[in-house]
C-alpha cells in the first residue's frame, strides 16, 4: 500500500490548502479522482468567481460556512457538517466564499466525468448536515456523504465517507470490486496495518483490499472510493478534459 503526502500551497484569493493531488499536469493519481484539497479559509479570503468544466466536485465543511453562487442562478450557504456538489459538465462559473467571522475548513474533492458525459448540462446540489446519514458503534461514527443511503447524486459510482474515531477505536474498510481510492487522515493520529499516518497523509487502496484503521487519539479520516474510468485526462486550471 502506497502513502501519498499532502503539500501546503496557496490557492484562490489567500486560501491555504493541503493538496494531496495533483502536482503534475495531466496527472491522475487515483482514477476517477482528480483533485484533493484540504482547505483552511480565514476572513477576507476565498474563491471569487471562476470557471470549471469536465468534472464534478464535492465540498465538505468541518467548520464555518461557505456560500456558493453560480451562473445557473444558485445562491446557497452550507454550514459545518454539510456538503455541496456541483457538476461542471460543459461549463459553469461560480464563486465559493466563506462566512466573515470564523475560519472555514473542509475538503474539496474533484471527480472526473467520463468522456461521454463531459458535455452534459451543469448542475448544483446542497445537502445539509442533518440530511447526511450517520451510523456507528464502539467509538466509530460513519457519515455517508456519497453512497447508497446518501441524498447526494453523482454521475460516477463513488463511496465517500467521513470516519470519526475515538482514541483506541478501530475500523475496517473493505474495498469492493471494481473500486479504488484513498483513506486520508484529516486530523488526529491513526495507523493502517500498523503503518502510522501523519495529518495530511493518505493511503491508496485497491479493489479487494481490507484494511484496519486504528486511532491513537480522537481522529477524523475521509474514505473516498470510486469506479475508475480508465481514461486519460487533460488538466488546465479549472478544466478537466
């Protein structure tokens, strides 16, 4: 199993992100996932109006709030624990700006659209914290952002779960055919099969893997699994062709 390490960079207008991937042009590290940014946005910073096409994106918030406006007429705000999805398709222009008072933190994940769907109409969806299914036991809580019970809809088969773990707890992730993806440590202290992860590290996992996560203290991990498209991509700024 391979570990990917995030690097801290600046994005948008004064936003600090821990970027897991990509770092090279036209790089697809974990098909179908294109980009992974663990962001922290202070007052006055954000993502003013910009353009996208060719993929879908999910933004999950841990703290603060985020207002999304776009050229489709959407104007909505998600708060801590909520998530939003936009499908860029043939093209969308939007802004993502946080609340003014507190630091806003979360993760934005881009999922590639297959070539047959690159030209679809753009779309937007918001799912509030109260509408994200939760389950758990023995010190582990699972929040199903995308999956069988989730309201969030994607064009690609994806399972996306926030895993909250108490100190000393453990959780098993089983990767079913034909998915692959990552397990990312967003905060806390954890190991996978006794291999320690630092905050900002992710373990790549593949179809058929069964991995055991152990939390050394209270931790948050994100598990993103998806069905690969097996198609090359061309990355140019906010465009995925």
